[in-house]
C-alpha cells in the first residue's frame, strides 16, 4: 500500500511516518504540507490512500478530499477535532483518527483501508468487461423515463437526488453524486461540492471572485465551479484536448 501523509505540521507528519514504518504491507510513504502540494504529488506518487489532516491553510482536508480527481485514493482523516466527523464521513472517508491515537488504532484504520482496496480491486476487475451506462432510468410520477447519458450536460445534488441537467429538462435521479460519478466514469468531473460537469460540454471558463468561476457550456447553460475543484477540472480539460483523447 502506498500512502500520502497530508498535514501542515511537520511534527505530525514525522510521527505518522514513524508509526507507519512499524506496519507491514506499507510499500511507500510520501508527504505533503498542504492540499495544493498533495494535488501536485498525486500523479507521481500514485498513492492508494491519504492520511489527511482537516484544518490546513487555504484549503481544508474535507474540501480537498471532495475535489480529488477520479480515480481517487482512499481517505482517512487525521485530526485533533471531533466536530468534523459527520462531514468527514459525508466525504466518503474510510476512517476518522482522532489525535492522539496509538499504534493499535492506526492499525485498525490500515486494516479498513486494505479491505476497501481489495474490494475496489475486485470491482475494477469485474467492471473491466463492461462500459459506463449509455442511459439512466428515472422514475417520475410512477412512470419510467429514459435519459441518454450523452444528453446530460451537468449534474447537481438536490437532497437525496441528483438533477440531470439536459436540453430537454432536468429530471431527478434518486442517487448520490459520488455514486453516479463512479458509474459514469471519466466523462464527468466534479466542479463543485454539489455539482459535476461533462468535460466535453465546457465551452469557456469565466473567472469570479476568490478563485471561483462559472462554466459556460456549449448549450449556453451555466454551471458553478468552486476554487477547490478548479485544478482537477483544468486537468480533465487538458487531457480532453490531447490529440489522442477520445473525441
């Protein structure tokens, strides 16, 4: 297992590294002092999991975890504050280590990571023979509506539903945004905590205050993009523009 420690305090990173060195099955340990450094490190270190602090300057660990490009490493939050636990698990955290924790508690978190990595590997193998769905079935007033995935421009969360924004309307699918993105593959990328956009649909990016922006789509529709997701979006757009990309 390859692990990236993300914490703005050097003593905390040093302690975690020493504790990880005592555990079996850790192939490589990497460090980053903040979320931006971690995002730059991820393509090279190919981390399976992040041990991620929550309170960090500029971008919190929770916002960073929500902005990770797919396929994202698994996340264990490591923090001295228990008030973030609910938000952490909403961000699909595997575990929540409350400082100070001992070696046994860390080992339990690592065991959970191994179990999830094994399940993910099995899921990838099982899905290798299939393709992302070409259509989604939406139940509306007792009837079933077929929505072509190619018609969806962007996605937006609405309580326990996802709004499928298309030129023909905006039906509601009972699903989580994270779960739907996992099904749809790399054609959509998260652009906001509550939204994702089809990469091919983005026509231009309009900067706003504080690093946020608006995404003007080919149809003229506008989708939000917050600063914590902008880097992942730009990476996806750059990959889309390569000559060997799917077009």
